[in-house]
C-alpha cells in the first residue's frame, strides 16, 4: 500500500517545491526578540503565560509567509518544460493567493487566473500555481504581483501570449483605514496575443464560464 503523505512529500521534493517545516534558528531567534519588544511597546506583558511563546510563533509564521524570497520562479518553470506542438490557450484559474501587503503587512487574499498560449513549449500545470505562490509569499502589492507572474511565464516559456488576472480582498481596507467590507481589487496584465481584443475576450469568457 502506498503511503500517500510520503508520496506527496517525495513528489514535492522532486519538483523543487516543498513545504517549509524547518526554520532558520538564527533568524527565528532574532525575529522573536523584536516581537518580544513589540508586545511590550503596545502595552502587553510579554512574560505572561499566553504570550510566552508568541514571539517565536509569529517569527515562524513570518518566515513561512515570506518564504517566496528563497524560491526561483523561473527555475520552477524550467524544471517541467516540455516540447509540444500545441498553440491553443491554456488556462489555470482560481489559484488561491495568500500574500502580505507591503504597506501595512496585513494579508490580502484572493484568486489568480493565469493563461498562456504555447509557442513550442508547454509547462507542467502544477508549476503555474507554484509560480504564483512563489511571488505571493513575499511582501507585495497586487499590481506588482500581477506583472511579476506575467513576466516570469513570458520570459521563461517565450509563449505567444500571457494573461494574468488577480481578484483579492485586502484586510488593510477592511480592518483599518476606510473599513469597507465588500470591496474587491482586480488587476490584470496581458502580453502578446492577449493584447488582441478577440483573444482577450475569449480568455475573459472562459474565466466566467462554469465548465468545471
């Protein structure tokens, strides 16, 4: 009988993208010290029972949430590029995004929709969400995230065109400041064939369809 957990872990290691369970002890120690002081500065007792391990927990969470800095998205794509005579649209939609806004370090959460039209090379479909995650797991703004994903796919695969649309909810707008609870930010970036209205409209139509 196959151990599914072990098999999934092995597959993740083979394609160069494994979950971070091992943390940098030196980094965690330094970050924990800063968070210990932050708790005191906001008026908390850093030594009370409920907060004794909070600085370390937050330090580990921050390292995980920003582990995209340690990933090379172009290498992720190159690890699964295949020659194929296919020149129709490839779409991976509803890719979950969890990122941190660089202005307030509060989360923004949403979905990315990515399409490309191959030009000699296709890529393993799982690599596209991995590229999205590699850029999202950094301090970000949604506009730059959109363009980074597009540029990475365009520069690596050299396709006929790339399209990226991101829809996200920003907690910096919900929890503070304007405090608007139902606002959604949408960003898009297109290159090549997707700059042609007919192709772009086909992409938008397929995004809105319920084929699955």
